[in-house]
C-alpha cells in the first residue's frame, strides 16, 4: 500500500501551524518542524498516533 506522504506531511504541518497561530499552542511549531524533517515512515507513525484517516492519503495508482 502506498500513501501520498507529501500531502499527508503538508496537512499535518498546516494543522500544527494553525494550532500555533490560532490557538497559541507553542509546542505545535516545534512539532511542525519535526514533521518537516521526519522520514516517510515517521510521518506515517505520527499520523497514526494523532488519529489521521490514512485512507484519505492512499495512492490510487
């Protein structure tokens, strides 16, 4: 099974930036940087821990 890792990574980073700028959650900025630097496998692990619906990111090719 293949995933759109770039799309998932972008969405996770956007969620972190939103939490930082809208909610004032300072840890979200650090988390966004960690997601940016994470390997593809780490991105999937983080997404699973956060409860993302990975089915939305399945590559249909």
